[in-house]
C-alpha cells in the first residue's frame, strides 16, 4: 500500500501494460492486475496482494464483476487508449434496431493508472433521438468476492462486523421471512450467527453517506473497497437510499435504482427523446497491511476512509478520455446565503443553518427527489446559512433545498444557467416555509425522517447483533409487528402536554395485526385542549417521511363521521417500513380544518390508516403541526402598552412555537426541553406560558 495520499492510492511504479489474450485483456501496472472478458467487458479476475483472484473463482465468469445490464448481445466492440501512465478500455455495446435489446448505446470504461492500488470504472449511456420507448429501472456495478477470503464487512465506523457466509443462507440452514432477502439463520459453522436475521437492506444508507464500503480478508490482511467520490450521477438526490455491501460477499456501486422510492424513480423515455448520461467514475480501491502491527480490520478501514477523502477532494478526475465527462475548468459553481423568513418564529429572517442546497433539472418544489435523468449537485450550508455548490456541469438548473428543523421545500424563483468556468454569486436568498398562523401544537422535528420517534426493541427472535444498542436500531427486522404487541387493546393515543413523542409516538403508523393474523385499519388519536376557538380556518400540516401504499384519513372530534376533513388517498411505494429505512420519499399535505369542527376545551384529532392490505402498509410521519387562524391585531385591545414582541424559542435544535412576550424589562427566561414550562417573566409578572414536553408545544396565542 502506497504511503502517498494521492488519487488512486499511488503514482509511482512501472509502465501500465495492456496484454491481449484474445478472449480476454489484462490491465497490469505491477501492483494490480485486472482481467476483463471480450467483447462483453466482464471483470473476471483481480490479482492483488498475493492472491491470484479476489473474485469468486467458483462463479461463472459472467457472475464476478459486471455492470448490471445485459452486455452480452452480439455487435459489441472494444477500443483502447494506452500510454505508459494509463490504460483506458472502452467496451461499447451498440443498440441494433429491430432487436429486443435495450435501446441504448452502452459504453463501459475501465481505467488503470501508474502506481494505483486499484482501478476506476465508469459508463456512458446514450440514446439518440427517435429510438424506441423504454423505462430504466436500475443500473449498478457488482463485484462478487471470494467467500473463503472475505468475511468482514465495513461501511461506517459503527457499522462493521464479521458477516454470515452465503452458505448460511441456503435453504437447509435458514428460514425465509416475509420476503426472499430476509432470512433467519438456524445452523451455521459460526455459532455467532445462529438465531440471527440476515437481510441486505439492513446495510442500506443515504447517498450522501455512501462514500466508501467494502470487505476485508484476514489472511492475508487486505481490503476491497468501492469509493464513490461524487453523487452527481446518482438518481434521487442526497437522501436517496441505496444498497452497499452484503452477504455474498457482494460489493455494489449503485448508480440508479428505485429502492426506497418505487416506480417514481424509474425514468420513462418516450416519443424519441434523446438522452446521454455518464455514470461514475467510481474507484475500486485495494489496500494491504504492510506490517504485522497493521494486521487488523481497523487499520484497513481507516486507510480506506483516508483514501475516500482524497478521492472526494480530487473530483472531478482529470483523465477520462470521453468528451462526455467535463473536466474541472469546464464546470461552474454557485454560492450564496439562505435565510428563513417565518414571522411566527422570528420578527426578522434567520440563518438557514446547515441547510441543504442543490441544483437539479428544472421542476416543481421537491421534484429533485424523483429526478433520475439528469445530474444533481448538492452542498450543505454552514451554521450561518452560507453555501457553495461546486463542480457543476454546464446547463440549466433550478435551485432546490430544505432546512433541517424547518418545514417544507425551498425552490428559488427562476432557473439558473451554469456556464463553463463560471462562479455565480447569488447573495442572500430567502425561504418562506409554509405558515398560515401561530402554532397550537406540534409533534416531531421537521427533518424528513421518523428517527426522533419511538423505535421499539426488536422481537428477540429477529435480532441482528450489529444493531443492538445502535443509533440505527430501526434496521432490525420485523419492527412493524411490534405496534400491535405494544398496543394490544387499542390504538395509539397521544395527549398534547402530557405525552412525549420520543417514547409515546410509534415510528410507523401501520395496520393492526389481529390475533388470527388478519390486518385491520388503525386509528391514532391526538388529544389537545383549546381554551377558546377562533373563527376562521385552522391549518393542519402533515409531513410524511415515508409511505407504502397507505391512505390517511383525518377527522376531528367524531371518529365515525363519513365526512372526513381530509383523505390523502393511497400514495407512496417506497417500502421503507419493510426494508428497515427510517425514511423514503418526503410528502407534505396542508389541510384546512374549519373552526366549526373544534370546541373550547378538549378536542381529538383522528388519523386513520385505512388500507389494511398488508402488515407493511403504512406511513412514517416526519412532523405534524396545527396552526390557529390569524385574526386582525387590535393594538388598543391586544397591546395597549406596546409590550409584546415575537421571540424565537429553540428546542431540540429546531425552531418551534413563537410566543407573545414582553420585550421590555425582561427579568429572566425559562426554557427547558424536559417537560418544563417555556415562557417569559416581565417586571410586572409572568406572561403567557406554553407547556413543552419533549419539544411539543401547546400554545396560548389568542
């Protein structure tokens, strides 16, 4: 392993050679030797670190290292770009009109550089105008490693472990659970895995976190890693979840999929639409423990992380031959500062701290999360809302975003043209989140996940030991079954001012599973007190972190009325509940509720999941807020002394209910996140107080 921290892992060594063996070609730089079949472009062998082949030698050559589309149709050809510092191979599979081939020209590239401890791969998909219709469902690169060598998998500091063998998943050793990917292991040569669940979806993660993952061989001590330096070519944006590594041992570079989203992320090409897209490059990094003291998994993982940082910092790479991959000088950037304007949270705009801002194809608010045909470029702002989106391909984009702790989606008015070599400075831009009136109460944190809600302990028979006492405990299998076990006699009841959403709000609103195994609709209650009812329209904000074929009905104070306040109708196919994700696609509904539905005193809001078609049908809520109508402010009646202002209260790191507070002679403030009162005391006594339980506010705004 090279000590130089440079792209590719090193730059010193003999000339890179291309060896032609007829049905195969070999790339060799004296450190790594990669064998690729012709004309299909299948990686059949990787020699490194004293092992003749890191790939599974018992698999057919077509099932070792491959781009996950059918590359073996007739008509393919390969071309080479060779000098002493680099070999770049191109395997082109052209579309033949009149055949049943996928109507794309597919150009797979493999690149080996001098001194590199690994190799790169990227692909160019081209569809000229006028070609037949088709849908693109998935594309990725897959590597199947030797099961006798690679048993330890790592994808994060807190997500790495010795993994079951693929033999443990054979029918005689396990029981399939609700779907084929999930099995319960009964017998294994390693007693540690007996009684454990294995499911590849337990190791998924967001695109923004999917930078490096892979496998480690203990004898000899070496690692096989996939490093993805940029998300620009991945579909669905930074929150799109994808597979990583899993039992096989299998290592994936995911470019495009519908996982955790459904058909909404499968682009349709119709009416002869022309399209070209470059996927990658990604880097297959190989490292080895050079000394006896380094022979441990932690060393190889830490080294792979450092190499990932180097690859990210070197993006875009300068060496691709294809003109479809623009170099750094041919790209542009934008920068600015995002402010949030919410008059019920602050009298002046405040910084969009740690906001996510991104450029994607022009569309509606939030359309970036289902955008798959084009490229996306994202950056996270700092604590003051300043952001810089770099390395953007030239083109026309819309600027999208969201702010953790603030409801809704941002979209800048008007599209942005990015030119080669340009740097567009936007200055201050302002996001006005959805808001009609002051908060009556709220549940959760608007962060597009359900992670803050109650995630139960798993059924002991469905354990994955990696996720016991883990921050991602929602990765356990079968948690949807726990709802009916925790609420055996009736559905969830949440009381504003008493209940705590951290312990009393189940993370997924699913169907009720009866003792006979049948499923029934479930109705949750939110109980709250109104000292009085204001005339006008109350606004209910329903933000969902995920939905799988669910439909939520809203009723107020009458659970049996046929006339609902609102019905989402069936929506969502992200399957995040079954696949152990804490979010899928984000949805926001803004619901009008007439004041006549409410009454002074106790009220109940009913939320019914009315589609009992499967135990895994349901939703995950992100955030729920009820807003009161805004009545005209009467200066003489409401504020005769000019004492009231607006004060931001910050609880659990997000802006919550504003208070009418005296802005003169304030002696002290009281603010606690632990079931305490939140309010202000002036020189002439206490002022209106809101009760807070774990960030849930009951507001006394008049």
